[in-house]
C-alpha cells in the first residue's frame, strides 16, 4: 500500500516504510533527485516482503550541506528534519502503525540515527536502514568493484540502480570515474575539494544487471533486520 491507496485500504497497516532522500548534485551523469529515487525504490523492494505494509511518499529534502558548493543542492536544517520526522511518526501512530522503518537514501543524514535513538527510548518503534553492513553485503552480492566507502557518491552502485530503474535517467556519456578515498575534511569543507565532477566512485563500471541484484540484495538484507525488529529482538 502507498499514497495511491484509499483510506479503507490503509486501515490495518502494521509497518510503514518512510523513504528519505535528498536534492543534491550527483555528478555530471545522475539527476539531483537520485537519492530520493533510490530510497523510494528500496522502500518498495522491502515493503513487498511484508503483508499490511505501507510506503510513505518520499521526503525529498534532507541534510545536503556538504554539496552546497554545487548548484542543485537544497538542504533542510537539522531541527526541521527532526520535527518533520516526528510529525510523520505521530501521524502514523494515530493510524495505529506500531513500527516505522526509515529508509535513508543519503549518506550525509547522520542525524537520522540520533532521531531513531531518541524516539526509541521508551518504546522500540523506529528502525533506520540501510546500515553500512546492509550496503557492504549487497555490494558484494552485486559484484560492485569497490567498497561503498570508496564508491560513495554517484558511483558504480548508485548509477547501477538508476540504470536498472530507468536508463533514461543516466547521462551515460557523461560518466566520469573519480577515486578520492581520503576525505578527512569532508564535514568541514564539503565535497567539492575532493571531486571536480561532484561524483566519487566508479560510474563507468555500472550496469543495469548490477543495479537489479544490488536493489534486490538490499531489500533482502534490510528485510531480515526488519523481521527481527518486528519480533522485538
């Protein structure tokens, strides 16, 4: 079930998936909405593995301040994101939804982990995914050539998923590999000192088949964690 459902169809939802993306540059070759597209795709991939699940509309803005040196990057302040997530949580709670999984499509959303910790103090209600472990296992299964930390932005992984979802979204001739593993001052100076194109990773190695396997593997890895979450373990 999703935002195209009618209200009687969402009366008995047990778990909601909230995709959180971003609006930020993704190199020469990917759209600025890439993280939102990917987060929504992962949310739907997970939700189809659970009965009585609901995929919320994607939250298209988040914390993209490290990309402010490039056009097309729009950010919300941390306090804004916190209040929006809390308001969505309260609305879902009023619907009778007991468990929420935030599907984070943007690696710069460090604050989402703190939001989940705070809101879970009295009752285990919110899960944040994918974790680093989910990404690493999915990368391995899909045969992605570099680890997520090295292929971290508009690289082989993200480009492969976009190619699988809709190859028209990818400017194939504009793909440029950028290997920039040392980024010690990323939070202080942003991403621009480390990449001319805005990407960090290896998009020329991407393929739609890798994207299919990567998306399915993420869905399965996350779903195993969600099942434990729903069981209270």
